[in-house]
C-alpha cells in the first residue's frame, strides 16, 4: 500500500483547488515525507502505548471508528456462522439419510454450486431478486431511515434482523455449502463403522442412528475445519459488506484503503488478525468439548 | 413344538458394481430352531456365517439381496416392512457382535448405550431406562455396574465391553439371541467367562441361541445341535455330539480335526 502512488492529501483533496505547495506543507507537518520504515516504527511505538492514531478519512480517532464497526461485523459473521453451520449439517444429514436418492443428488448439486459460485455473484443475485424485484428484503444498510430511530426497541430489533437477512444469508449459504460437503463425507466414512450396525441392531430409527451415533463421531473434523476457514470468511465479509452497504469492519477497511488512511488500515488489519487467531483457538476448544474422547483415546 | 425360527431356501447375493453377475453368499439355506434351543453355526471364514446372522436381523447392507423365506415368531421377516422389522430388533431377536470395541459407540457412555435400547422401544422415562440398563449390566456380570455405566467404552476392559453388548441384546428379553463370534476377540480366560454367561442367561430365560463361530470348541460347550456352513451351503445339521464323533462331510471333518489335540510325538 505504501508503494502505491498517492497519500491522504492526494486522494481526499482530489479535484479541489488546494495548491501543491500547501499539500507539501501538510505532508511535512504530518510526517508523510518520512521513509515508510521510520513511519511504521513510530506507529508501532504509539500502538505499544495504546495509541491507534487518527483516521483522517473519517475525521475521528481510529479506536472510535473500530469500536463502532467491529460489533456490526461480529453480528454479521456469527449469525452467518451459526445459521450456515446448522444448515450445512442438516443438509449433510438429509443427504446421508437418503443416500443416492434424489434428496442426496439435489442437495449435492446445490452445495457444489454453493462452493463453486463466487459469493459476490450470489450476493448480487440475491440483491436483484429478493431485494429489488420482489422487495422482500432491503438491499442495503443497517436499518430503516427516517423516523425509525423513534420506534420501540423490538420493532427496531426486527428491522435490524430484516436488514441483516440478505448479507448474513448470503454468507451463511457459502458456509453451509462447505460444511455440508465436508460433513457428508465425514458421515459416510463413519457409517461403515461397526457401532452403526450395533445401533441399527438395537432397533433405532435410521434418523436416530445418524443423529445420535454417526454425527457425534463425525462432527469434530468439521468444526476444526471451520477454524481454518474463518479467515476466508472474514475476507468474504469484506465483499459482502461492500455489496450490501453494511458498515462493519470490512467496509471500513475497504473505504480506508481507497482513502489511503494508513492508521485505520493498519489497525483494522491488526484487529482482524487478532480475531482470526482468537476464533481459531475457540473452535479448537469447541471441538475438544464436542469430541472429548480425542485426547484420551488409547 | 412349533419352530421359533424357520429358514427356508434362503439365498443371499451381492451385486458388485461393474460386475454383471451377482456373487452368491448363501445358497438355499434351510434349518429350523425351536424356542429355547441352542444351535451352533460352524464354518470357516467366508462360509457365510456372518451373512446369515445379518440376514436374520435384517441388517444386510443395501446392495445385498435376500430371497427365500424366514419365518420368525409368526412373521415372515423378508417381506416385513422396515418399520415392523425395526420393532422386532432387540425386542424379539437380538444380536451380539464379534468385536466389542468397535461395536460400541466410542463417544457414548456404556449405560446410555444400553439404556438406548429401552428408549428405542418406547421407554420415555430416561431415569427408568438408565436404571433398567444398570440392572441388566450387573446381571451380565459387570462389577460395580453403577460406576461402569458412566464410563466410555475405551475406559473398560474387552470382557466388560462384551458384557455391555450382551446387556444391550438381553435388555428386552428377546426370544432369540444371535451371537456372532462373541468371544473371538477376547482372551481365552475371558472367553470362557463370556460363554458361561451366555449359557447361564440362555437357560435362565429359556431363550433360543444361535451361536455363530469358526471354533468348534466354543460351539461344543454350548450348543446341542450344530449346523455346518460351507461356501454358503448347509452341509450338515446334526447333534453336536454326533458331529464330534463322526462328521459326515470332509469339510466338517477338517473343522472337527482342527480342535482335536495333535497326536503326541513318538
């Protein structure tokens, strides 16, 4: 980013009549004439003291911008994760239950499409049809405009969920497709085990055999896989937020990049990295709780 | 006495994808079993013993086809709906499998796995199902069944696992128990204990027992009658005593000779 041409004073003031001499003076005053390495060391020093700096493009401190954007992204990503995970596992269970019959083939085709089709395309299609043509969901934003701020809390909550539906739904679909494909394969591997035969010999329904015996033995790797897939999910969120105008971390980062707002970009990337690492540790812990035998197996 | 189980002309074949001719695993198998009778099914590996056990349970893999007739307890098993067969499983006809470690769900406590049998057949009260399971575990000779019930399969011994499997099979007091090589994976001393337990439970309940084994020694101590399977055919169906004294078929003789002590060296 440092090597690309331009800086805050070139882009933010583009087309304005600020003379080059004034720009040069500002660059000097804010230290933009220093070499990048030196500026990074100064930024890291400030960071060590808890200073994230000032986001010039927003005319606000970086910390304030992030504090506002982060919860929105967390809501988006976690709703997408939970919904996508549940949908994916349900799809895989249905596929294995009706293996090699039409539900398996249909869901297999859908999940393959879900993995293969880029999410921005899904997002644009959902926006066009569900948003613009049929007007079921709003196409962008966090909530309704106008007097919406005066609505009672529960109405605002519903309004928020209504606006969340499309971006979270599109993200959830891509999660669901991946989860379903891996979960189906893991389930099929477990279905050959002897204890599945035992479960059937007990007179259990096939659905109970799947949910009570196959799934607990097949879900561990899928949770672990989710931990690995989280960074790409965060990456996907950048696109989705941009498309649906969801003012979270992704959109903040995107705008900051265009505006060459170095402190904001650095802080956003740093925060995303920390979240990815923490989330990774969390999924490992969840996998350990869901599949407790792993460590104590002989 | 009318037969509890009557197998007539049972044929099982499996179609291999890419191979036009289905492979026959059981051919025209016929035998009968009276209530409370103990019958051994003897045969070398690949003779179709396990296929027979699975066919009786209705647990053959989907690409297997079974034809013929299996009358059990007033039902024609092969033409029964899946739901009706399911309700017979573990309630009227049970099975104990060979390998007790892999036959148990590694992520479920033993007590829960036994209790699940009761719950699958209509017991809605979880506490009652659990109590029933613990009781049955102690009746199958699990020491300290209350505590063992809370353990995972890998936390108990092989013999204890086999006892847990037996507790599952016996929980609802079935009329027929199929034991598919129940002792092959166990130490010799544990083998003897499990066989003794099988015999005791069989006598106590007056249930019929179909003991599947490649080991005539195991069958001879337990079963009054023996059916010998060879390449999917029943080649002999005689009292065990007679089989031991004078096997008719050369294949049965080989299985009988296998358990005779060798001639002492000169």
